[in-house]
């Protein structure tokens, strides 16, 4: 799942929700919901995260 992949990625790189919000414009509230698998990101939001944090988009979409 994307949320699991992002959780692992952000934890392993010591990236805070505040930093994610600052770099992507996605609110901390939404980030928290996504990381807890309660909301989904739009395609645009996924792309922003992939670009800002240099994450392979295909890996991100597969959640692996």
C-alpha cells in the first residue's frame, strides 16, 4: 500500500509531517490521515511527493 511505503520511507529518512507540508503544500492533517490509511492522495499529490522527495513514482504507486 502507498501509505505503508510512505510511512516507512519518511521514518527511515527522518522526514516530519511538517517538512512534507512545507515542501508539497499538502496539509499535515491530510498527511496524517494518508499515513494512517484513512484518506488517499490525488495523482497530483503523489507526483508532488515523488518529485520533492526523489521517490520513484512507479515504486510509490505499487507501494513497494
